[in-house]
């Protein structure tokens, strides 16, 4: 009986294999229909056009780009973040110009150079009765790291800094250059003892600068409170008379076609794709970040809107418009060894001709230099996908970074690969390991 069934079983197995191959072929055809060179080209051309004036932060050009992205999100059918009714996630940066500071502890005057006030308020007067939480940064602590943690907490702190940090104290003034608008203040004071009483008064000239990320949401079906983020930054350098090497430009518009209209285009096309297939169990968030080029302020603000434990993965896409060092059908993932996300993506591409590689430029610290870094520092498996040859990218931060320099065919294939490789994470089947935050700077 067993022997008589073998031909039948072999026939069934062949039929099963044929069915699977047919299904894979059908799915591949479907993704090619949904992610097309024509659509990639359309969006990329608009974002990198002269009309956008290089999308410089705080410019009319970047406002035009934001309006275009928001309109595309609306056409795609995405929801707004927190049902706000707007795709623009608006916030403000504050630039305080120092005027004066006076301070005393236990009735004794303190040298103004030993006091750093980080505030968005024109004038403040703080004493031990003002309700500020008193914190000490002791000997042996990393002053910059501890100060950054206090900044992120967004609370009123009076911080006593051990005198062993005297030489590093002035470095804290960098924290005052651009602040998120808040009613909270931090006061850092170099002190050898813990004072019983203190008085600090400061004056600043305050300038507010409005900014906006563009955010669209595709709610999850069974795992609404688990988030997967797809992102790219839509700002660039704007209009400049000289390049970064000081060379005079005949073309003054830095269009930023690859940096990072390419990543923003990918994010927008992926939004269309996932909306069309409509099978995401986790909530997908699509975001175009502002102000990456001037300090990553858009992604920093955005990351503070989440409980990081609920963010399952972040696909940040940066400069995918040119071939990687391995040629077409390849890209690299920054921080590849910090989680197993890269392995998950590559496993989902078995049977295709696409390969994800680890970052080949570790000395450039790319993992910390893009919009993934803020969430990665909170433990989120947040990585940047890129193809830029950072040791020899000829158009990087130059006016020549234009649409004509891009390989749209290869860029389209990269976007398809991201869509295919992310399917397990989007469906909730795969969950990448977390970043070990003790290893991060």
C-alpha cells in the first residue's frame, strides 16, 4: 500500500511546488504593479525640483515640500497622527540669546561661568523654594550623557555638578543653541557642597522657529499598539553660493535628490503599497522628518511622542538613489550587528536576487548620524537603509545632487526589497531584538 501511494505523493508534491512557485510569481508581479518606476520617478522629481528651493530648514521651499507630502498622504488614505486632523506634526525650536545670569549659594555669590541655565523663558528666578528637583552629577560620571538624560526628561532640575567637571562645564552651553519649546528649565551649577539655599536669576532674548514633521498612519488590525516606522528626512541644504569645500556654485540650488528626497520618496511609495495590500497587523507610521541636516531635531521631537517599548522596528531610509559599493540589487544597514533585524530582512528575501549587507563604513559612525539614532538610543531596533558610497559619493552635499544622477530602476528595486523584507515585521510574525542601550554613545 505504501509503495502504491508514492507516485501519487510525488505528483502531489510536484503540484504543491508548482503552486508555490506560481504564488510567488503572482506576488512578485503584484508588487511590481504596486511599486513602479513611474511612481517613484514622479515623486522624486517633484521633491528634488528647483521649485522646492533645496528644502532648507525654516524656508518657504521646505514648507512647499511639506504641503506636497501631506497631500500625497491624504490621497493615499492615511490617517493623521492621534487623529489630529493634520498630517503636519508642528513644533517649535527656541534659540535663546544669553544676556545675563547671577547666582548665589548659601548667600555667597557664584561666578557666572560656573552656572549654565538652559531655558526657553526670557527671565527666570529660581530658589530652593521654586519646586525644582535637585540632582547631583558626581565625580566619575559622564557629564554630557547625564545632562542629555536630564534634557530628555523635560522637567525642572537644579543640577549640582561636582567640581571635577570644571573643565567640561563650558561644553554644556551647546545645549542652549536650539531647544524644543517648553516651560521647563535646567540649571547646572558647579559646586563643591550641597547648598541649603540658592538663588539663580537669568535673562535671555528668545527667538522661536516653527518646524513640522509630516506624519501619516496606517492603523494595525490586531496589534494597534505595536508600531513599525518608515521614515526619511525631507530637508536639505537649500540655496547656497558655495559648496561645503568653499567652491563657488554656478547652480546655487542644492536639490538633495539623493539626500534625502530618495529616502522620502521610498517612504511615500511604501505607504501607498501597504495601504493597497491592507494586511498590516501592526500600526505603520510613515514620517518625513524635518531639520535632519541641522541637528536631527525632527526625529528627536518625533521620538518623544512614543513609548519606545511599543515601537517594534524603524526603517529609516537615506540616500538610496545610487548603487552601493556592491552594485545593483544591494543596500547596507547601519548598526547591522546591534539587533537581528538585518537577518530577519535578509531571510525574507530568500529566493530573490537582493542582498542587505552590514554597513561597510563603520569608522564614519553612520548609525549615530541619521534619524534612526534617537529611537535606537532608547532600545528600539531602529536602522538606516542606505546605498551611498560614503568614501566617494561624488554629489554628496553638492548642487549636483539632482534627479539626473539617480538610478531610478535600482532605487525602485530597493523599495520593493524593503517592502518584501519587512513583511514579517509588519504582520507581527517577526519581532527584532532590541538595541543594548548600554553599548550606545
